[in-house]
C-alpha cells in the first residue's frame, strides 16, 4: 500500500515489511532517510531524495526486486546489502525526470540467477526528456546472471538509451 507523507521521513533501526506489489511506499515525501534498517519486500521510492545507510534488503521472490527507484530523483545506497532471488534494484520511472542512483560500498547477493537479469536493471524507455545516471563505487554483485544487454552481472540496460553508467570512476555506458 502507498502512504502519503508530506515532508521528510527518517527511519532508524527497524524492520520494514512491504508487499511484493507495485506502487507500495511513501508517496509525496521530500526526503526519505533509512539508517540501520532491514527492508523486506518491494518498496517503490517516490521522494525527491532517498538515502539508505547500512540497510539490509531481503527479497525471497524471483519475480520481485528488492526496491524500485521509481519516482525518486536522487537515491543513495551507502554500505547496504541486498539479498534477492535473482534481481535486486529496478531503476525505472513512468515520468520525465532526471535521476541519479548511487551505490557506495554495497554488496548485492542473489540466491539464484534469473536468466538475463543483472543485479541492477535499468529501463529508461519512458523518460524521453530525462536521463538516468547510475554510479557504482566499490560495489559487488554475487550470484546474478549476466544482463541480456550489458553482458555483465552488476548492471543491465534493460530498455531505452537515456542512461549513463559509471563503475569505480570509469564511464562504461
């Protein structure tokens, strides 16, 4: 279920359980900050800025992601662990926004690979006037399949061409 929250949300030291359904999350937030949280299920991010510090994401379903960045303009994952059944993050929106998603010192783990799916999947096909930038700094992916377009297991350009990918300071797309 989506919850409307105006302003800022700061959550620390809790377990959050989201349904494996589309559009669940905190809508209408300016900033979301999660610190030392366990996040289960598949939240969607709607805020201008979302920051995750030392959080663990758990996803048991091979048909769901750990998180959709969805409508968030700036997303930072810092020292986070993602445990999934084959795909962890979907960078995607249905609006025309510019978005930057950064992974700093993160580990993404798959219990089993999903054919053609990397740890972070990107779909920029619906942002004709926008652009995604996805940055990985000291981030590893374990147990994922190679992306069907990128050919690597960390990230995959699933669909669209409005994307820049930077891995450890080098632009790779």
